[in-house]
C-alpha cells in the first residue's frame, strides 16, 4: 500500500497499476480492470477531477491480516488535493480501502476496493463487471447479499466497511454490531460476480441491487468479500467493503 500511495502522490500511473495483478478487478467505486488500455486509475482511486492535483495521501488507520500465501488490509486514507473547482482551492477526502495480495500473483493485489464515504443512490443503469472477468459464483458470493449469513461467517478479526459515515467495523465486535443494523435490507445479486480462490484465500466481487420500497429503480452497490478457510475447511470472512456505485 505504501507503494500505491507513493505512486498516487507522484502521479506515477504506471507504477500504481504495476502494484496490481494483470487480471485484477478493483472497485473505484464501480468495478473495473486495474490494467486497461487507458486506465485513469489514479484519478479514480483518489477521486480527482481533471483540475485537481493530489498533495498528500495519509493512512489514518489500517488493520491487516495474513495467511501463508496471502495478505489483506483494510484502511482509511486521507487525501488532500489542490483544486481549481473547490471554493477553498483545496479538497479533503477520506477514502476506505480494502485489498488482497497473494503469493500466486507474486504479491501483487488481485482485488481491491477504494471508495469515498458516501451513501449509495438510485440508478437505472447497473455497473457490471466486465464479462471477460466474471466467473461462476464462489463460496463467498452469497454472503454479500445475505447479511445474516455474512454475520455468521465473520472471522475473529474481521473488518467491515459500509458506504456511509460511521459504517465501519474495525474488529469483529464492531463488525457484528454494524451487520445487525443491516439484516433486514433486501439485497439482491445485481449481475455476474467475480469469484477467485487459492489454497488459503478467496475473494468475491459482487454487484448488488438494493430495491427500496416504492422506488422504480434499485440502489446500486458493489461489494468485495475476502475470506480464508478454517482448519475444518469452512470459509470465514476476514474483510468486507461495500461501495456506492
């Protein structure tokens, strides 16, 4: 992550993109390939307009975990940019970050989420994962839309990030408390997922539709769920992030 923040601050797009595996999909906050013909990844991650210049990128809190062949982290990052569009000529933004890097990918990031703290909105058009990157559902896929099952699957040090202010669980106790508030939400799968698993790690990126009462179109979100297997082979969730599309 230090390499990513350094590349962001120094406007080194190639260096930033190189921290991701070739087939990595990231939520920024909608799903997209990290490697693309014209990526625009720094601006997407840092929430920059064409007239903004990033000045500082500071991690304010980070929680990390690992298995034999994977490492994952959840963080909040404060971004300060010079802006010609802001009244004070400066923007100050906090983004939430969740990432997974694996030995299988030479310790590059295989999946990530980067999102400003903001409530999701109603949208007629979905934000699907590129067809070439979608897969069959994996063991973690259903958990993002079934909050009760997600709650049951949380590991002892799990982190959970929602979309809104205050929707943060930095440990299992806070994460369980946060999920308890969401159990009645009618989430549904909003498109094809991307689910990938290794020996001791797995992730799923899931488009989500949240159909609210009396609304003609759903609220659109995405989620990244990261998990590891227990000694008995049951998948437990170590990190989750929901993003507002």
